């Protein structure tokens, strides 16, 4: 019998094949022959348009549902922040100022009681400054790469986006150093050499460590997934001669230009004791709860990203990704503001790491989601596939946690400076 003729680049018909479809049944002892012929014919379709067949969007309603769901979360959180700012805070500020004006002997309670400790430098200030600086750099990097991908067609080759990411990371290292240097200076840090090295090596060191382990496993298995030695040398040279110097320069400039503290309240010499509260008002509980809503705003889009990376689909709706990215930033800021208010109202002034953890815990829920995706969607087995899946996922979650943590810290810092600027402090 004559074999059927299969054609690609057919703009009128697309046959989708999913890994969930059952395999073709074969009887025991039957002969299976794999054969095909290729015939190239001239086409009227331009090369740039031949992807249109494979990029037909069949799930746009799911993307729009994700956007609407995220917008509803944004509106809900924005309403909570507005209620806290307009009703609660302004009422508290008016009451506190009225009591002081009338010279009434009333004991201060709530968030105003910690005004002498709220701007005290946190523990491990060097690590916090490096995390916030690196997270700010990754935030700018993510926005920049998404915009470049929207304007171009980087999805046509799988390695293009990764190359753009590496080059843009090296070019934006100045931002990470500048943010880290300025923050460390405002915290009155003294170990500047260690701070510069930590900022420049924090994220690249984690990524290189994970990649080194994965590459060693790939070499041991004789897999083509092993990165050639020449590519590793190129990346190291790019970091050593471009990323590292830019980070050092940014740290020095940030130290000199953005080092003036702008605290509206003076810091007491002796730290105040923190009263014992319910478990749900502890920094750990608030930090873990803070990542739920940001994760809820992106978990639908995470499915498509994971499917693109691990099931070899083509992810191309970067316009949706840009909207989800912006919504994630807004939700993160709102969540950290609400959580910081509850923490300060419990007379706990350790808001710096708590705000970073509230936002950064989004990455914890993304990693837990990746475990669910691995067990029920990928059908991966064996030590090799498991290591590569969770290794690459860990790299992504570390970057996401640093980025969200930095955004959350900035939101909480602006909120804290705002509310204490409006209160009469001794």
C-alpha cells in the first residue's frame, strides 16, 4: 500500500501529540519497522512565519483566567493595604500625637512602642545587603530579558534565552553592587571587602556549584547534557572580567553616593525586649504565610513554564509572562506591607529579615509545586533525570527567592519609613 504523505508548516491544520496519549499497541512477536522518507519542496511561506503553525494558542482562556485570578488577588491586597494606611495607621498616629500634645501619661503600645528599635541594624547585615542587592539585580534582569524576548524571537532556539540571560546578568552586575553597597553602608557595616566579594559571588557561586555537580553526573553517565569545557571557561571569563568588576564598582559607588541613613527616629543604645506572642505572630510563621498569595498569583503560569522546559513545548506568550511578572511584584509588596504591620504591632522590630523571608518564601512553594509536577506530570525516572530536574529547579527557585525577597524588603522599608515619619518620636 502507498504510504501517506505528511506535510509540515501547514497553516490550516495542526496535529498535536501529547505524552499522555497511550502508546501504540504491538502484539507479542510482531515485527515493527521504523522508516520514513524526506522530500523537500519549495514553500511560499516565509521562514519567519513557519512557526505560526506550532504557536497556535489553544489555551488562551487558561492564561486569561490566570491574569484575572491574579488581578483579583492584587485588588484584595491593595484594599487591605489601603485600609491599614488610611484607617488604622492614620487613626493611631492622630491618637499618639494628641496624647503627646496634651502631655497625658499614657503607655505606648503597638508599633509605636518600638520606634527606638525599628531602625536598628539586623543580624547578619552583610548577608542581607548581598541578598537584597542580588535580588534587585535579578528583578531588573528578569524584566529586561522578558522585554527582549517580546521584541525578538528567542524561543526559536532553546539556548538563546539562556545566552541572553547570562550576558545580561554580567551587564547588570553594577546594579547589584550599587544596591548592596548602599544598603550595607546605611546599616553601618564595616567589612567592605567581604561585602563586595559576597555580593559578587552569592548567586553565581550557588548556580556554579549546582551546575558543577550536575555536569559531573552527566559526564559520569556519558550524557550529551554535559556542558563542554570550553563553554565553562567562557562563562567563567565573562564573570571574572565583566560581572565581577562591575559589581565591585557598583558597591564602591553605592557606598559613597547612597550611604546616608534617612531614619526618621533615633535608635536606642539598648535593645528593647520583645514580648512573647502567639505562634502565628512569630517571624517564622509570618514569613511562611507571606509566600502563599504571591505563589497563588503565578502558579497557573508556572505550569506552562515547567511544561515548556521539561516537556519540550515552545513557550512563546511572553506578553502574558510580563503581566504575571508585574502582578507578582505588586502582590509581593502588598503582602510584605501587611505582614510587617502585624509584626510591628506585635512589638517585634525584627522586620528586615522577616520581610525578606515573607516574599522569598514564594520560592519554597514553587519548589513544592515542582515536586508535585515531577511526580504526576513528567514521568521521569532514574537518578540522572531526578538530579537534573531538581538541580535546575533549585537554581530557578534560588533566583526567584532572592528577587521576591528584595522586592519585599524594599516595600516593607518604604512602609516603615513612611509610618514612623508621621509620628512624633522622642
